[in-house]
């Protein structure tokens, strides 16, 4: 029997709270590595001074922090996430950056606690694919957007184009049986198929929908650094890792390091990523 949407949300809340410390530990690293995605989202959402912006699945603050810097003191950004411990880290960063126009609150993005037509833009990075009811969330996004306002979203593309994420999953499969993922169930690659999320935006009434596979890489000094970061921040991979025995974990770690080493670039390694950037506008 499949878990209910409420059970899925609660499990995810626990997962992401568990890895909040890891995200804060690696914050500077991933801020530098993923900055291009944050800037792309800010651009696709057409952010400018004075806007009121909603960021969904803010985690430890991205792209909400950049959005707040973009809209300036006359604008406002609200970030929502399930995990209070992730948002605690985001608040600390906002305080350090002296961003008085940015607030964070816990909540489920499939039921937004805001009036209709109350935001000039919505952004979301690596959030929607984990939702048990994506269409419901997209309908909520359309509801709170003002006419002529934009949604800008980022989700992971196909596994084969994402060695950064695929390597550990493939290695773990060598030790334990992992059933093929339900294509309709929440997960890292739930929205990897071209047109899936774009179709949902269209169904919710958005127009001028754009979809692009955006290629990049995540660069590490060593393969060992890559493995350490995964074990600190990747909640879905952590859940699989916990099913391995200590001996299996040792062997799997060695195999991941060996596989990642195939992507050597100069003095480090560069693991390819492919991200689907999907945007749409609410019509007048």
C-alpha cells in the first residue's frame, strides 16, 4: 500500500531536517558551485527591484537569498520549506547578509497560505519533483501569482545525464536490490522526462512556457570530497546507504571514489549535471 501524501510529506520533513547540518557545513561550497542555477532562476522569473517574490522549497536559502538581493529594500521575498532546521540555517545566512526584506516560514507548498494574486514571481529549485501532488502545487502557484507574473523552476533531468547523482545509486544497486522507481512517485528524477512539468504548468493555465535542459558540472578537489558531501547532504541517498552493512558501505565508498575518478579535470574532478529549467507566465 502506497503511503498517503501526508505520510510522504512527514517523511520528507524528517529527512531534510536530518541533513540540515550537512547543508550548512557545505554551504559555501554549494553556493559557489550552484550559483549559475540561482542566477538563471532569478533571470527566468524576471525579478527586479520592488517585487514581492515567493520561493518554494528554500532549504538553507537558495535562491531566496539572491532573490532578496535582487528585489532590494523596496521588495520582499518569502521562502517556504518543510524542514524547520533547514530554514534556521537560511535565517542565519540572511542575518549575516543583513537582508531585512527576506523571511522564511515552514509549510507545505501544495497548500500555500497566501491570498490569490499576491506575488510578482515564484521561484523553486529542486523541490517540485519530491512532492506527492505536483499538479496541486502547480495549481497553487498559479493561484498566488499576479497576472503577467512568472514561475521559474529547476528540476533534475535524466539520470544518465547526471553522473553526479547517478554514480552512488548505481554502486548501491550492486549491493542491495532497489526496485525500479514508480514514475509517478516522488523522487529525484520524478520530473526528468521532457514535457512532464511543462504540461502541468499548461494545465494550470500558464502560458509562454519554456523548457531547456541546462548543462553544467559540480567540481570537487578529490573524489573523496565528493563522497563526503553526498553523505552529508543527500537525504535520498542517505536512506539507501543506511540499508548497507558496514562492510558493504566500505566497499561501496571505494567503488564510488573509483567511478568519480573517471571524471578527472585538471587537478580535480568535474561531475556532469543536467537540470531542466521550466518557466511559465500567468496570463493577463
